[in-house]
């Protein structure tokens, strides 16, 4: 049996999300996956960033899609964006999944990996808060 913290990774359906974060003068993008609500995950990230940076950064949820094999979809997006990885001096939960590039670049990769993969799920139960 998997440890409790890894059990969610074996669920078939989850949410892949894209957020825009303003950290000082930098605008960066985070692509992540969660079995729960993307909004709840964003709140967790904001709390972690506030602890590390000492302020609440401006964060916008740009996209969220329920999909099958959501961790594999997230991994494909990360692989496509690897050259844009954001080099940071402070770390927070999820900071390795942050990219500094144009919004159009990250949106193109996100949309391509999701919509060309046939992994989009409709009418799936979403695990809320």
C-alpha cells in the first residue's frame, strides 16, 4: 500500500492548472496538478509564498481542466517548458514547477498537451475542499 501522501497520485482523474504569479518584478507561471480543487491548491501556494517572501504575491488562476492521467499530462507540460524553468533564490511548495516565459508560450504548451491528448474529462466528480 502506498503512503497516504502518495495515494492521490494513483487516482485516474484530477485537475491540471495554470497560474500566473507576480513575484516582485517577475511574472512567472506555475503548472501543477491536484486531485482536489485548483482554487484550494492556489490558496495553499499563496500561503507558502507569503511565509517565504513575507508578502502575498498577486496570483491569478488562468486555466484549470479536469483530465484523466493528470500527473502524466502535468509531466508532459513540464517537459515542454523545461527550458523556461524559473531560477529562484527562495523556494516554496511547488517552486520547481514555475516558468518564466511569455504567457502565449505557456498557454500554447498547456493547451496543446491537454487538448491533443484526449485526456479531458467532462462531468467528473471534483473533490472540493
